[in-house]
C-alpha cells in the first residue's frame, strides 16, 4: 500500500479541521476502522444530549443507531458503562469529562468515542476504555484525553485503553495518554493467541506523555503505529508473542526503551531517536504492510503538531 509524506499546507488544513468540535456525522477516515465497510457509529440515528450518568447509561444501552453528545459537565462515579452497538459518544467540548467512570465495548460493533476526557478509573472497576470480544468489529477512538496519576502504585488503576479478545478494525487517533502506569494493552494474555491473533489496530497522531509502559504493548495481532509523539516515558512500544507491527514516523524523547521486539516483530521506518532494540526477534528485512492509504508527517513537525492537536478540543 502506498503512503505519502504530507506537505505544510495540507498539515495546516488538517490542524484546522482537528481544532473544531467533532462532527456528529463524521465516520472513521483513517486506519483499520475504515475497513470492513467502515465505522459509522450512530450516524443516521437521533442526536441526544445527556447531562447525567443515568441518562448516559440509558442512551448507550441498546443497539439502535444514536449519537450521544455529553454536555459540558463532569460526570463522576465509580463504575464502567457498557456501550451498545451503532453508537457515537462525543463530548461537546473539553469540559465534558468522566471521572472514575470507564467505558466498555463488550461484544458490540460499530462504535465511535470522540472528544472525551476520562480519568482516574480505579482498577477494581476496570479500564478507562476497554474494547473486548471476538465479535467486536469497527471501533474508532478519537480526540480523547486518558489519564490517572502516578501518586499510587501501578495496580491502583488499570489500563487507559485495552483492546483484547480478538477485536478487529480499531483506529485510535489524536488521543493523549498521560500520567499513568499502564497505557494500552493489546491482546489479553500470553495464552490467548487463538483469539488475539485476529486483532487489527491503528494508532496514529497520538501523544504519549509520562506513561511507565505499554505504549502500546501488543500480543499476537497486527498493528500500525505512526505519526505519534512519545515524551518522558519508560518502556515504549512492545511487540510480543508473534505480534506484527509497522512502527513509522514517530518521535521519541526521553523514552527508556522506545521499541522492544520481545517475541514479536516491528517493521521500523523513519523513526526519530530510537535506541537499538532489545532481543530483536525478526530479521532486519521484515516488512509489514497495513493495507490502507495514509500519509506521514515530516519528523521535524511531529512533536509540535501532535502535542498541540492530540486530546480534546
């Protein structure tokens, strides 16, 4: 699949587009979420605005297409809300946030989550966002801000975004991951290859800041990580248990181990400042093609562009 390097004028137009409040009728436009007929979420359904946790739970519970706009308030609690199929969850502005409340896409497909700030979801409850199940296809996470804090031990909170049990056709774009121990786990466990070999996920234009590990950590499946900025992190991208990755046009700054091939493979292309891999498990000629069109940013533009545009708007 051909890819292109984006020019300055196109970069400016893209930044202007991202700065706007997300369009409720926007389908996924990048990465694996464009496969399998695309990811449309609640497009074509009614558009509702919710102002309470109770109303949010009702609005997302069924599988009827619906766009659910979260009002400019902080929703607080200590629970995980399950999202039905054919839903778009969109924060109206950066003021729309969930504190202590996680989202779970469990055996449901065609889901969009955009412009939401989610923080401090306790491990006893679950992940900030969890996408789980062999029947799950087509999920798009975009312009989100996911965090906790580093004031507790690593098991006080769980993952910020975990994608497990054979999920297919996921794109994670323009999202800020920060101030957390365990960032994003892809693949449930070392013994779950029968399911997780099917995973396909794209991470693009994401900002990873002050994360200890899992940026992401991927087992068994296939992934593409590009145009992302990693700053002040511990372990970086980890490919394990036969996972196949293309890691392309990323910038690493003060990251302990930027790319680790730990039983998986990484097709590394034009990354800035990666240190040598530890225990590489694939030949230098290994190539992985994600099979969709995309553009790459100039390395000199990535840090400023991604740190400015990733996260809520």
